[in-house]
């Protein structure tokens, strides 16, 4: 496969990201630099740079002296990720509501998400629109520390959102409506409802994903038990 040149590293990182998010590169997959270089017909330093970029944003994890892997997120991981998100993003919604300030970038991200609904179900576009909305709200607070806290979980949030899209755990119209409600509460300067709308939105997504993961775990245990009989 030959990649378009944006830079080659950026093109490779983007292609790997798409494959990770849509499940073409499954959770738990080990990604060695040489195998990536051969798969995409790029130089090994290019593969290394792309892998490191994905490690930095949390889409890959690397242990000392080990190849990078796509994280396997369990129910406890999801609960912790969404706890962090709720703290940061509800604070952001409240801060913006105090000002009555609706970020243009959040509106643009919501428009991208709406455009992706019901068409060709492009998971990458849906996830990028979704996460772009949340990132725009946090960035608009102007708090560098709040922004850094959010960046700490952003890669894993990508993975969570992608799982929700792949398995159709939430209706995309519902996600859109909840995003729009958050913006409405911000515009109306309703601090309490802006914060609670964000918390409700995050909690719903968390609960559906955790329920899905627990069902998967139960199915695996059931299949294993059947084989042992």
C-alpha cells in the first residue's frame, strides 16, 4: 500500500488511527515498527514516528522494551476514563455557561457530526465530530491545566467512542440532541443545567459501553464453560 504524502508520517498515523478506531486493527494487537514499515511500504523511522504519535495520544500503549499495542479497555478502565471526562467536561460546560459563550469550534464539530449521521455511517467521521465537540468545549475555557487533564484521556476516549459506534450502542441522533442541549444551556447561561446535561450525556455513554463489555465478558465465560463440559 502506498500512502498519500501529507507528510508520510502524518498520513501513516492517520491511516493507523482509522484502522484502530474501526476495529480493523483489533484491541490487543502488537504493532512492531518493522511490520508497520512493511505493511505500508514506508521507512522504519517513519513507522516509529507514527507509532510514537499514537502512543502520545493514548491510542497505543508501549511497555519498556516491548512493541506498542492497541489497549484492551475493560469495564474498570471505561469507568475511570469517563469519571475523568465528567469532572473535566462538566467543569468546562459550567465555566462556559457562566460567560454564555458558545464556542464556534464546538458548533462546527456538531455540524460535522450531524452531516455524518445516516449517510454512510463512517465511524471515523462520527467519532471525530463527537470528540471534536467535547475537545472544543474544554479548549474554549482557556484553562491550560484543564486542557492538559483532558488530553490525558483523549486517546482512550477515542477508543471508547469508536467501540460505541462499531457496536451501535447509542443512537447518533440522541448524541446529537444531547450535544445541542449542552450548547443551549451554555447559551442561556444556565450553569447548573449545562453541568448536569454534560454529566447525563457522559453517564449514558459510559453505562451503555460498560454494559456491552460486561455482556462480552459473560459471553466469553459462557462459551468457555460450554467447551469444558
